[in-house]
């Protein structure tokens, strides 16, 4: 039987060896969670060694009773330490020290059982209160022995209770992961009690450690290989939990403002290579301050460092030194190219009170003017634009409910007829709280939230209703252009919605031109092509907007049933600068040879209008003729411009 018992311990050795190789070789070190897990592994390994040794000693007569007493005492000590350590690991892995420390009475009560056990362990050497060695290396157990197992079960149950009450409400996935070891260990204790000859506690604890590490998080998912820091996914999970539990945090944000520009210049490999020395510089400074911290790399040159409470007073100093050190010590291979670093200090919840606002701040940090100093989060979050972004979901819902959206029309000039034969429909928003809000602000957020579909449907119906009026027919306008967002283009029912709308108001499809952006044309080709082809076959004309701002691809243009290509304002700027006249002329001629009409956007002067008319542009749009107008103002404009 003794050989069988030792076999469980040998299995525990194997499992722990796998843990050491798998976890500690590649995981992020220095965190409370990693340190506690290291201690748990050491205690489990020590307990398994003691257990195997005491089984061996029991069969050797030459081993003294004192040595046998020692090995049993330390086996019991290491075993008893593991559940309290697991409780600490549970708190650390969920980052709920702040929540645990608020429960002062409960914290003190949790410490008392272990404080009692230490004297029991020492006294047992002088007076047998836990156990003593009997004849033939048998153990005579006293109340202290059962007290040890009581502590073991008590801390397991406290951990289970903590998971149930505090972890589960904010993170069910993590709660389930942490519950698995509790179930396995309790099963092992039950088996040991029911079958005394099978002492498998160390084996089950080792199994728990392995299972916990394997299912908690895959290494490649939780650690960025270039920086050795936690990934964006971990950052999002941790911040979400921290905000839900009301944790106070001091976070240093570091953004490489010109990261994407540098990426285009030196390439992906060079930039990835630069991230390693940059992260090493951050780690070096943090170690110099002997700071407890969590480092995250959120992609695109964005770093976040969460400091421990005892280093809050040094947060500004640490942030300044990191930013300064990175600027001076990290260089790209390209001569005279310096990394632009924006550093920001965030106090949560004073500056930021929710996870969405934090991610919004990280994105907006690229746009801030740092000028080499550490920014305060409030300098960004207190701006009107940031407040609008934070409330944008509410603003959009309020606008849809109360009809704060309106459609404006910008006239388009036909160079062949000299008339304003068409117009572009543009969405506008005037909120009662914030006033006019630019589409460049609310459209991207509406696309993220999904509200863009409701906004797009509103614009479609407003324009179709306008076209269906007798007043529109009297204006002699050929068609109205309607922008389709990227998200709208990916809807499988988009074509059916537009066709049904035209049928509902009895509008000729040729009166509507549907614009897709060049960005949208780069997305799912199958859905886009199906929608556009169906609409084109039904009689709607299709135009490609913003040509020249994205990945211009003539093969892509040729593959879509387009009628119009709209040249972006970038071509107007090229023409104003001069020297690109031949390029623009050849581009227009090539597009027209593909049976496409060419419309130029962003024309603001008479010179540019004449120039693009001479270059062969079919239509011209811009502030030179008119800004976007309300429907009433647009009708008045056309009547004023109508030839006598």
C-alpha cells in the first residue's frame, strides 16, 4: 500500500514539472498572481516530497522517530498553507484586494485560524497536541491534527464563498475557472477520507494547478510576444472587472502617436523589433522604482501601466521618466526619425468612471498636443468633444426618437449643361444639449454601435419622400445621391430595403444614385457585389465616393457595376499645387474611357472649377457653388439658378 501512496506523489511531481515548464518559462512575472502561484507550486512540491518521504520512512526501522515526526509535521504545514494561498491567488487573479481589504472584520477573522495553527505546529515538538509517533512508526493523532484539516477545508470554503459573492457577479467566466480547483480538491479530500489508504491530496492539488493554468488563459493569448506584456484582451477584461468592483486605479497611458506613419516607412518587422527594447525600457524603470505594476500592450503603439496603490504618489514622476527615456533611447533605423510619444496619467474613478470612456481616452490621446509633458486625463475628458463622444449613444437615440436628424442637400454642377442637375444628400444632427454635431464625430460611433442602420434608413426614406413630391419634379433634377455606410453595405437585406422603399413611394430608381465609399468597396466583396448588382439591375445608379483616399484599385472599379466615380478633394489640392496636371487629365480620361462619369469634390474657387471643366470632369461639387442646404433652402437655390 505504501508504494501505491508514493505513486500518487510521483504523479504530482510530474504534473508540477509540467506546470513549471509550461507556465513559468513564458508567463509574465512580477505580478502578485504569478508570485502567489509560484509559492503554491513550491508548497505543493514540498508537501509531495514530504508525503513520499514519510511513506518511505515508515518502512525503515533505522529512521529515528524525531526525523519521522519532522517529516510529518512539515507535510502537514505545507498542506495547510496551500488553501490560504489559493484564497490569496483568487483575490490577486481577480484584482480584488481593494474589495477584500474593505471587509476588515472578515479579513481579521480569516487570519485567526492560521495564527492559531503556527503555535500548534511549534508546541507539538514539546507536547503532542497535533500528533505523536507511536510504535512501528504509526501516527497517534490528536485534536491539532484534525484542526489542520479543518483549516484546510475552511479556507477552501472561504475561497468558494468569495468566488460566489464577489467574483461571479462581475466575471462569470473567471468565477467558473476558479471554482474548478475547489471542486477537484474537495473531491480529493473526500476520497482520502473514504479510502484512508489512498492519500491523493497532493496529487489533486497538483492537478488543480495544472488545470487552472491551462484553462485560465493560453499564454499566446495573454502575452504579446514582442513586448512580454499582457495583451489588449487581458487589459479589457481586467479593466472591466476593476470598474465593476469600484477599484481605485492609477494608470499611465503611453501612445506612440506616429506609430502607423512609422509602420509605413520602416515596415512591420522593424516596428515589431522596436517594441522589444521599448518594453524593456519600461520594465527597467518600473524595477528601479521597485513598483508593483501590470503592463499591457494594446496594439498600434499603445501601452498601459497600472500602478499599485503604494506608488500612486510617484505616478507622475514615473510617467515623465518613461516618456523621456523612450524619446531619448529608442530610435528607428531611419535617420532623423523620432518617435512621438504622448503620455497621460489617469486616476480612476476620479478622471474616468467606466471602461468605455477609458478606451475612448486611449484613442483620443493620439490627437492630444502633449509637447513632451505628461498630460492629465482631465485635460482631455473635460473637453466638449469627449463628453459628446461619451454620451453619443444617448445623443443618437435621442435624435432618432425626437427627430433631431435632418437631411441637407449640396448641389452638384453639370459641366455639360451648366445646370445643377443633381445633389448629394447629407445627414446633419443638431442636439438640444450640444448643438450642431459633426458627422465625422457621430457616424463612426454610430457604425460601432449599430445605430448607423437606423440613421441610414432615415436618410433613405427622407430622400425618397422628397423625390416623390410634385415639387421635386418641377425642379428638373436628374437624381439625388445617397451615401451608404460601410456597415449598411454589409447587410444582406440592404438591396431589398431600398427597392421596397422606392416601390412604396412610386419613385423611379433612376432618380436615386447610391454612393459607396472606397473603404466600403474593400470589405466583403460577396455581400457588397450582391447588393450593388441587384440595385443596379433594378435601375439605381451607383457611384464610388472618395476615390483617391484609400487603396485605389482599378480592377475593383472594373468589377463593380459603377456609373460614377467621385474624385476626392485630394485631387483638387494636387491641381492647386500644380505639376500633376497630366496625371489628373489621364486619370479622368481613363475613367471616362471605362464609360464612367467623373465627379470632382471639394472645389472652392472659380479657377479650380474652370480647370476641372477643361480637364473633362462631368460634374463638380463644392463650396464654390454652395454649402449643404436644408430642403427649403435647396429648393430656393435651384429656383434662383434656374435659367429664365
